[in-house]
C-alpha cells in the first residue's frame, strides 16, 4: 500500500516537472540528466539508506536532501525561474547553499558558481554530514566556503563583480527567532550585497514565511515590505533587486 508521504512526494515531483516544462526549453528539460551525470549517485544513495531511520523520525531534517530524484529537478526549476538556462556564462554566489543542488544545476548550465553557508560548528550533526557528503558527491566542495551572515556585518567575501547573488529559504535573518530581522537589518544587508554585484547584477531572495508573526503579509512586517518594494520587485516571499549603480 502506498503511503501518504510517498503520494505527496510523487505529486510534488510531478508539479516540479510541470513547472520545468512551462519554459518550453530543451536545455532546461535535459538539465536534470546533466546534473545526475556529474554526480556520485551511489554515494548519495548509500547515505540515504544509512540515514533512513533518522529521516523517518524527523522528515524535516537534512537527511531529506539525499532524495536526488526530488531535489535535482527542484533546483532545475530554480534555474529556470532565474533564466540561467538561456543566459551567457555568469558569476553566481549562492548564500546558504546547503547541500549544493542549486550550485550543481547552475554550473551544469556553464556558470561559475560559488556558495557559502554557516560554519560547521553551527550545524547539527546531520546537517554537517549531509551537506559535506552531498557537496562532495555533486562536485561542489571546492566552490563552497564557511560564512556566517550576521546583522549589520558586511558579507565577508572579497569578490565584488558577481552577476547574480541568490539566497533561497533564508534563515540567516533569524527566522522565527524573537529578534528576526526588520527593515533596518535588511537595508544594511541589501546595500552590502549590491556592492558585490556588477552594475545590472541581480540579488534574488526567497524568504521563509512566518504568518504567526506577520499575519496576512506572511513574510514581512509593513516597513520591511515597503523597503523591498522601494528597492525592487516583490512576489510573495520572492524579492528581486537589480544593482543600478556601478
């Protein structure tokens, strides 16, 4: 008998592929296969088997990322959303890159990708192992550095000519903590991030929702929402800001 969780997974994968197909791009349609060709799938499968009992106890833990059939197309869809499959080679920084699926998908399109994530001493034991093994299996380890994003602290990277900076499912804003970032912290972060982009480069943010705190606005308080709207475009929890100055 098929479990509800298995049905949900199958449905989600089908929806992801439907989004990919909407772009009507052969390149994007083949991208999942290209990512898998450059991945040590046996290593990820072995890790998934070892962590299966832990995942059964906590379906939200980092062990969920061992499901390549779900996460590869999921990140291919992210590539499509950013039109990276039809752009010339670009320099991309992914903040909070986690297991590295987005890096691998963007790199398979010919982009120069770098990632940062929290230092390992701040990760759980499962996160530390999963992220380390997946980054290695995806061939992304050498492109990822430890970096903690903190309020009112500049991003600690030297490069200042990225074409795109991304941050998906953001938690560095102290998500769901009593001191979750407000407009002042976000203004500092955005201004600093834009300094690392070339003129015309794009900062792409995807926030986690917190409806218990923000109600119908879900992702922001009014001041933060007004700030993002003044700087770029807002679509639900997705914020996109273009660097208009050199």
